[in-house]
């Protein structure tokens, strides 16, 4: 499952979890693979410098973010370091889930599925989306970013219209939560059939 930042993915993931799906949050996995002592951590520090670290020696995303979102080439370099580690970890986690339950519905919640070139490797892709003005408002409210910085982060991702064109399923998160939840309930039986 993908979608732009602050577009409703986390809420939709929660609804799928309530239906019985296993959810792997790629952002959380990204935190895990960049912990001190792991390969991705050292690569990121070598590339972006020790000034991105907090007082405990961990990567501080509030320090790293302005560096990479100010220059898309830097963001691409960060993604080139971190994405292979995230992908390997998620594949291992999914394989473990399928070993326990071959018919499990496993959903990877990742903002950059298409950007990372993974769209064709997954059985189906779901896009959670909302209207652009909502996305901007939600991102500012969620993060406290300035309007300019929030717009920069949204523009760093593939346009939602393109994600929608490439998706197998869409969930419109522009309306009330109940509407998003109803769309999840409509899609879930199809996912179960795919795994049957």
C-alpha cells in the first residue's frame, strides 16, 4: 500500500489490520535498519556527516530531513542507501509470515513503492489518497513544518495522480473515516481471494 505523505495510509493500514491483515510499516523498518551498529546506519553517517546524529549517536530525522529535502539528489542518495536494506528486511518478515500462514494477507505500508521500483514485484498495489489541499494541511498539522517545507516534501514524491494510474486499488481518504473504512471492507475480500 502506498500514497503520498499525510494522505491517510496509516489510518487505512489500521483498518486493514482490524480486518486481519499483517501490516509491515516500511517507515518503521527504515528506523530499525538505521540503528547504530547496522550497515545502513554507517552508510548514512558516512554520506551525510555526524551532524545528523542526536546526543545518543542515533540518526536524528529532524536534522537529516532538511538536508535531503532541500536537494532531491541528496534524497535519491539517501534512498539508494536505505531502500535495499528496507526491502531485504520486509521480504524476510513477509516470508516468515507466509511460513506461519500461507494464506495471510500481508500489506507493506510504504510511501515510495513506485519510486523504489517495487510496484511490479507485489501482487497488488493499493493507493491511499486525498485531495492535494487536504494533504498539505494534514502534513503541516502532523509535523509542524512550514508551508514551504511541507510543499517541498510532497513534491519530492511521485504525484498522486501517477500513483493512482499505476494502482490496482484506490482508497479515497478525502472524506469521513467511515468512508475510508467502507472502502477497505470492500477491497479486503478480494485480497483474501488472491491468497486463497
